[in-house]
């Protein structure tokens, strides 16, 4: 049976719920797949100690459910982080940041002992880079960084009118064929004025839960 992308996201989100445990603090990502997860968190409202959120949008949805949203600085033991992705490869390396929340997402992924990524199967690729790679930059450095990204072989496009939750801007880098995600993540992170690049390769997902027409696939 052919499922819509939304149904596959709901399916992946439902499968991730099996990883929740009573009393835990849950790291919560951003985007439509994560919204499908939050929509299913009602029964966990009194069972979770709280959540750490990667965006103002997810925070509002969690609070509407009555789930306490905690400051990461008060959570030294974040057990689990669940988030979506824009692209994922078989090594569970990801492109993230389509929703402009990449910096807080990367911080929470770094803090969590376990990172589960939930996607529908349209997000799976052999080589990352078809989806434009988001880079969060300090506003004054935008054009400098754009020139440096061009020198790395990309075609950066300023995501105009978008200001991140951290007050910064986003460049979306088109035309990359990312054969070595870890090396490119490291190279872009070293450019002065880059806050975060949306490559999650140094810290990939530990588990990828993929919604497909034939049910759940895990990688
Ligand atoms: C937000 C993200 C999202 O995880 C990514 O954009 C996927 O979004 P969606 O679940 O809506 O497809 O990285 O910054």
C-alpha cells in the first residue's frame, strides 16, 4: 500500500516512542516529522521528567501538551534525543537544518547519549548533498563565508527573511556531492563566522528509523 510522506513520518515517530522510558528527559528536535512525534506524546505527559527542545516552535508545542521544557544547562544526563533530517545516508550521517534549527539540534545531539533520527524513505540517499546544505552564519560574515563556500565547490544561496532562533542567518549550499561528510563538516566549521554547518557526521545518528510503504526499516 502506498503511504503518503506524512503517514511514513507518523509511522517512524510511532516506532521511536518505543525507546522512551519513565522519568527520562527527552531531547526533541524540530520539523514536521518531530511534530508527528510530539502529537503522539500525550500519554507521556506525566511519565517524562521533561524535554529539552531545539527550537521555539517545538517548545511551544511541548508546552501546549503540558510537558515541562528544561534548560539543557540543568540536564547533565540527557539520555535520548529524537529528531528528523533532510537527508540521511547508510552510515546514518545526516544533512539537517531545513527548518533553520541546526545549531540547537547539533548541541542537543552532542549532549545526548543516544540520538535517534526519524525519517520517511524519501530522505535516504547514497551520497549526501542533493538537499542544499544549510550553514548558520553570523550576519556580518555572510558574504565572506559565501565566497569561501564557493571556493569549496558549492553555490551558496542566502535564505533571505529567515533569522534563526539565535539571531543569525542561513546560507543554503547547492551543488555539493559530499563524498567525505566528516572532512567537509570540519572544513566548514573552521571558517570564521560559521556558527554551525548542518552536516551531522562527526556525531551521526545512532539509529535511523525509516518509514516506508512496507513498514519500518531500521539502520
Ligand atoms: C530542522 C531540521 C529537520 O529535522 C529537517 O528539516 C527535517 O524536517 P521535516 O521533518 O519537516 O522533513 O533539521 O532544522
